[in-house]
């Protein structure tokens, strides 16, 4: 809630899928802890003393939400704060916030396909650089390999350098992964970073670049001690359909614990909301929902079948990371209220808000393991305090959307 209306922020838990097939004999491990940027003081404004967020399941998926909180950070205006989370294989980095300063964009960007991208990569402004040429169906989310060569000027190898990359990923699916496995002539290149050691000679940088986990997020690559003396040019190669907004070099600085506070939810209300209109809002932008344009019936007829959380108060389930989960089926949403911070930031400081969630998601793709059912759950089977019997009392049948249903509070 921004003081006037609900606005779309981003998607969450894109690196925490359940049963997502990479190959016939392998699934993608899940990283259930994620922090995402909400915005500044003009983006999140209190209503009657509370910050209000909604987490909605808009797709043919199930969301298993274990914990939700807001992190408030006060920091100097010339310091940026970004999460360390990104889409990548394990071992996963600790989910935390880093402060960066001395941000500078590359003076030149050369693309292997000859497309001009330098101007679009100069600022986080939703002017997205074009992706490489997409591969034809069924390889959604994959492109012809693209290399970006960037000149940042002289880079001090002893400085706490951090490469920041902001953009969004067009997701593939488990079925796309299986199709890629069955077509060995179609290469898949995870983002690889290289540094020029001298004129025309390149070597790999020992860093996992990763990918933005969904819609318009910033990922960080710690380059401290990983570049040779005299380095200035880097090149980034990938075959994923990523539209970058900004690529920049920065230096990490200390973030004081005194300038951070965590807000636990004061209330959490689960209800069936319905299905928002999903459109691309501008050229090269991701598909996003319109909160105020709702339908009672989705564009699909079946959903994941099983016992889900009954509607109403679910604060006990999402207040802390404790393996008690709120289970949201397709079309459900949970309204979260947090007591607003009364004190303004100190003189010369600005305020940024972040949302931390712990959870998992599972979609109904045919090649997702158990993609037709809500279970098995991603938490231990034990129910010593009876939370499953208390909350998981709403049966959602597979044919839930074959007839119209009304969404209401």
C-alpha cells in the first residue's frame, strides 16, 4: 500500500521450487529464504498506523509460506542497499543485505550480436536492454548465447569490489528443461564472468554470477581479491533470456546494525482473492498483475489438489520461521499488516524497506514431481502441536475452476 493504492512490487521465492525437474533424474534444490526490495518512504506508506502488504498466488501454483517480515534500513543517500539472494545452484549464499557505494557504470558495452545496449544499462530506470534472440518453442526462456564486454576503467584488485546486475528473467519450466535435455545440440550457458588479463587474453573469474530470480531484481557478485592487477574489462556470457536494466561496479561498505530493524507481522489474514489481469505493461517489461482488474475464474481449469490452509487469521503460521506454513492455492492471498515505524530517519539518511519471506512454491507443470497435488509438504511430517489439524482444513479439488466461483473477503 503506497498511500493511494496497492502497487505490484515483484515475485518471490523463485529460487525455492518444489519438484522442478532439471533432467529426468534431477530436480533443482530449493533455497527458501529470500529478501526483496520494497522501495522507499514514498513507496510504502502506513494506513492507520500499519504498513500493508499482500502476498498473492496468481498462477497455477501453490505457495507454502513459512515466515514474513519487513526489514527497515536507514542509510546515507549515496549508499545503495541490495539483497544477496539470486537464482543459482547450491551452496546458497546467506540471505542478507549489503551496502554499496561509489557506483559506476561501464564507459563502453560491446555486444557479441552487435545490438547497442550501453545506454539502457546506465541506470535502474526500467529501460531494459534487449535480450539476445530467443530460441523457438519449446525452449522458452533460452536465447542464442550473448556476450557483453564492459569497460569499467582501472579496477583496484585490493578494493571490496562488487559487480551489481539489475534485470529480470523470463522463466522456463520443468518441461522446457526436459526438452533441453532431449536436445543436446541446444546449449545452455549459465552466466559466466571473465576478466581481461592483458590485451586480448581472458580468464574466468572465480564467482557464481547467478540470475535475477524473476521480475526486476538486483544481484551481487563479490569480486574482492578476484581480479588481477591492471584489470578494467569484464565480459559476461549467458544463454538465458535476461533483460538487464543496469550493470555497474561498486564497492561494499559497512551497514550498521543500529540502522536496521525488523518488523514482524501484527496480523495476517488469508482469503480467496481471485485472478488479476496479467499483461506486459511496456516494451521489454515483464508480465505483471493489475491488482484492481480481477476475474473470478482463471485461464486454466485444474489446480493442485489437496488440503490447504483455511481462510482467516494465519498469524501463527507466518510470524516466524518454524516449519508451520500457510498453504495458498491458486487465487488465494494473505494480507499482512506491520506496525509502522514512528521515528523518521536521522538527518542526512534515507529509508529503504525490504520484505523477507521464507517458503516454497510448486507449479502444475506436467514435469514437476507431484505437480498435480499440494502434498507432500516441504516441512517435517510431525505435527506435535497439531497445527496441521487446526489449519489445513480446506479441501481444494483438482477441478476447482470448472465452474465460476465468487471471490470475496
